[in-house]
C-alpha cells in the first residue's frame, strides 16, 4: 500500500519538475497566460513583469516570499549595454540575432513594452485572489500587519468579496 502511494507521489513530483515555477503560488497558472507568438524579448519582459507584480506589496507577504522585483536595469536603460544583456540571458534570448541591430532593438523595445502590462496583470490577479479570501494587504503606514488575520488557509475560504451565496457578507443580495 505504502509502495503504491510512494510511486504515485514520485510520478506526480517528477512530472512537475519540468514545469517552471511549479512550486510557487500561482506560478504555472499566471505564467501560462503569456500571449503567444512574441519575440524572445517579449517573453522575457512578460516573465520579469509578472514576477515583479507578484513580488509587489499589493500581492501580499505570502507572494513576496517567493517573488521579487525582476526588471533588468540594462534592458530598461536609454543606452543598453548589449554585451551584458547577451551574457546575462544566454538561454532566454538565444533566438535573437545579435549581429542585427534592428532585431536587438525590437527585442529590447518589446521587453520594455510588455513589462508594465504583465506587472499589472499578475499583481491584480494575485490581489483579486487575496480579496476573494477576505485578505487585503495593508498599504505602508496604514496599519500594523496582523499575522492572525492572514494565513495560507484563507485562500480556501469563500467568504470574501467573491462570495456569491445569498446573505453572505460579500454578496450583493
């Protein structure tokens, strides 16, 4: 019996290893929402923007544990250092023709274009989930953080703003 459970657990665990960010909250779900057909710079900008949005204070302390600010200073600058960018993102930007200045410029422009859109999308997605669970991250200086009011288990409650049952606190009825 234990052997079968162990085998099922190992199969599930090993199959998740090929999925990026499988261990992070909302990792695979949000990163799979990236628009298809973008340039490598677009994809990198989406990933950095989404991670930065999830690492913001609006997503709460739980998400900030796993994510942080990821916007690349060299790509975002007015005069980007191409050699640093090329060395830093060998895997992510391998499809870019570095000998063609127009293509390099397009990829860097795509990165900067999508970054803030992905940031807002992922930040608001996490904020919406937290609000549905009746967890709202406090703004700086507004109140002291209450550890008892925010727990990981609150995500499974349905008593927040998204509760549609009649007579519920979050309901319009």
